[in-house]
């Protein structure tokens, strides 16, 4: 299996009420994209406010294998989500790794 972690930082064009719409869109990806075995997404509520650095939305996707992860990026449902970020995203951090143990 492979984990795909993403955190999003939005710019000043971003309206906070958009966050819940983005979360709902992300949650639906599990039913739309083959190879996803687990998916969680949500608004950052950490109490470690000194470590937020402006990143307010998180995503974790577990894939069956690396090929499923590769197919996720170009999938139309994922690309539809990416299009929603147009003009509101400042930065994104992505970490992908194989699950061991």
C-alpha cells in the first residue's frame, strides 16, 4: 500500500467557507477513483498553532499500490478538485511513501 499526504495553504483570495466544500469534494474521491482503500480529509484544528504555518486543510489517501497512486493524479475526478484550487492556493506540501510493517 501507499500513503499520499497533502496539506494545503490558501492565499488571500480564499474564503474560509470554501474549505468545507473542498473537504466534501475530497471525501467523494474515494468512491470515484479506483485503488483508494482509505481517505480522510479535514480542516486543521491543531492546538500547536506555532506549527501551522498557514496550512489549514489536510488530506490522507491510502492506495492499494504505487500504480493506483500514479493513476490518481490524472484521474478526471482528481483534476476536477485541482481546478477548484485555481486562484486560491498559495502552496501545497505532498508526501508519498510505501506503507511497511
